[in-house]
C-alpha cells in the first residue's frame, strides 16, 4: 500500500525538533558514505524548471525523489512560485511507500539545515539573528535557529511592511524582540547570524557589509545558476560550507557566478556540512572568522523528513492508503 499525505496531513504531523535531528544525521550519513544525494539534472519547459532531487539512505531504508518545479510566472497568477511532491520507495521491497506534498517539508527541512549549519558554524556568543526576507521561510528559520542559539533579537527586512508585521505575529510565541530594519545592509551589519531568504536574481547582500564573526545562511535563491543573493566579495571573504559539492557546482548561482568572476576557486567550495558535523573539517577557528553556509537543498533532507512523517502517519492512522498495484 502507498500512503498519500496531503499538505494538511503533513502540517498536523510534522515535528520540527525531530526534523532538525534527522537532517543533522542525514548530513553525517552523507559524510560517512551511508547515504547518497547525487546532483540533480534540470529540465526546462518554457520558463519552468523541473528538478528531480534524488537521495537514498541506509538509515531511512529507502530512496526518494522530490520533483521540484520552479515557476517564476506563477507569481503573477497568485500561485506558489515553487511546488513539489516527494515519492519514497522502500529499499526492502521496492514498493512506493508514500507520496507526500512537499510544500511544508521543504520549508521546515530547509530551516532545519540552516539551524544545523548555525549550530556547527556560528560563534557561541551569537545573540542577534538577521533575516533578509520575512515570509514563511523566515518564520521557519526563526523557529529553527532559536532552538540552537541563544537569540535575543531578530532583525528583519522585507520590501513589504505588512509582511514584517505578519512575521512578528507568527513568531510572537517565541518571546524574542523583533526589530524591523530599513535595508539589507542595516540587517547585515548588525547581525551575528544572517539568513538571506529571498528568490533574488541579483545580489541583495554585499560582502563589504560583513563584520567579524558573522555567520551567513544563504538560503533563498532558487536552484538556478544565474540567481544569487550574495555577491562574489561575500563568497571570497567567508569560509564557505555547502550541503553537497556536486549539487552546488551545478545549481548554486552564489558559487558559479563567484567562480566565473574569479572571486573564488573550486577549492573554496570543497567542504560539505557533513564533514564539519563528523569532525573531519573545522570551519571556524575563532570568533572573528566569517562563515557562510551555501544552501541549495538536497533530496536527502527531504527523505530524512519524509521518513519521520511516514512512520508517524502510520502509527496514528493519518493519510490515505492506496493500492497502486491494482
């Protein structure tokens, strides 16, 4: 039987703390060689990009593919710019275990990965979280990062004042001070941990604004080689850690454009997050170092989250079971 989990099913089941632990373990598994997440191809039809993000992990006992569709034209239709669904297949029987809506999974696992990076890369005295962008991804990042860092203040910038106020309302239960800022520069210069969360094509944050000790989670740019939020100077000044070298070298505009400009070399993007988690590499050697997690997103993060959701759904009898073999 194949389990179908809708967006509302996922929303009722997801546990963010469990997803954080699963994502951290998944990156460690990748470093250990017990999981794989090859670079996905990209297929383009008109203006839509179709990205099948595949992964397999011994710990999950399964393989998965998330079909991510990036449709910039949907913004003018009032529809989501990105849509996705996750298919999970059993390593034991090969059957399709489940099909899950990917919207909330993507947001939560992305924020969880940034929180894992913050835990391992930010300096321990970090108290100020800066968010460039204030939508749902910003809300999830605030929730995830406040679990791993003693954040006292969140600085937020958005082109929309209404979005900032909605962010404030949605994070009120965290009990932290939220301060709207006038510009991405103002956020960057005053933050200990900075998250860039916009689908920008051109740099919205400049490396010239980076202060000593800053940790950056560059998260928002879609998996397109011509989109980036951080300029080449920012990539040059930071110790860069990536989720997957293979995926970064095909899908990250941050990296590919900085390479094309000569701001960095391929050796500057050779460290994966899993290498830091397992202690193979030390990314930060002092509180003055600048670190940057270049996040493109990998299917292994989706598989880690999906495994938890499938198991919990079957325990609770949530979702719809379908016999695809009939």
